[in-house]
C-alpha cells in the first residue's frame, strides 16, 4: 500500500477543488475560453465549424474508443511477463468496473450546472450551422464524463503498464476532451477541476492499495487453475 502517494494525490485533488471553491479563476478562464471558440461557430467559418461538429459526434466517440483500445494493446505488447493476456484482461475488467461505479456515483451527485451554451444568451450553436447531429449542449455537464473516463484509463495504464503508453494516454485526455469544451458542451472546469479532482481523490484508493492488484491477480490465478491457453505457469 503506497500511503504517501494516496495522501499526495488526495491533497492535490482537494487543493484543486478548493481553488474552484474559493477563487474565481475558473469562472474567468471558462468564460473567456467559451466566448473565444464560440465566435468562430458561424457560417463564415465553414471548415472549422464542420470539423468541430464532426469531432463532437458519436462517430468520433467511437473512433476515440478505438484509439484507447490501440493504446491498451500497445501496453499489452510491451509487457514481457508470461500470462500477460490474462493479466491485462484482469486490468481491463477492473478498470471497467471502477469506471462504471464512478459513472453511477457522479450521476447521483446533487451538484450540477448546465453547459455554457445553455447558460449564456446570444450564443451560437453548432446544430444551427451544420446539417447533422452533433453535441453542443448538456443540461448537466459537471463533472466532464469524457474527461473522467479518460483519466481512469490513463491511471490504470500508468499503474500496470509501461510509461510510454501512459504518457500517450495522458495526452489523449486533453485531445479527446477538448472538442466538448470548444463546442461549449462542457465547461473547462468540468474536466480539469471536477473530473481531475474526483480522479485524484478516488483512484489512488483503488490503484495504490491492494484492491486493483488483487483483482488482476485473481484473473491470473483463475487462468492458472483452469489451465487456460497462455496462462502463466505456477511456480
């Protein structure tokens, strides 16, 4: 159990939350960033507007999933240990359970606020400019669900995998969560204050304690007992 890491991460998460609670810097950054991007959501900027609309569709979300799947496969390929398939299957299943529980918990939070496009007046909507379905608003955009799930993925890769795919997945947090912010469907604070503070407080108690490693080990032991193909042989 890495108690120091847990404490440091929790303190960082609480400090981030306190910065939102006590200082107005988040609101200032949010407002300016939203209006900066919103001014370009017009028919006068067709290339940018259509690009932004495309990266906020369900199709792009599906493509993002395959990007993460490729990073996950890369992490598996860099693992030199025997039985790596079953080990990483355990990592994946544990990650899905944690992500699912976090999604349920955050959906039940009493605090929330609508997206910038539903908060301000006289805003430009992507759906008014393009002719296909895209996401440019949310009745409750706190915390940023995309950002939180990406942070869960990155945290598990960092804990169980090589540093290289962990760094790439960390970059993907910014790349794949940016479209929602630029379209006005999420506030910047939803991703980089809400999601990150939740991740820093919750995930260390799963990844820096025996909880996640034991779940992964259980999958490896099951593969050994059942003598499944590719299972690591017991010593």
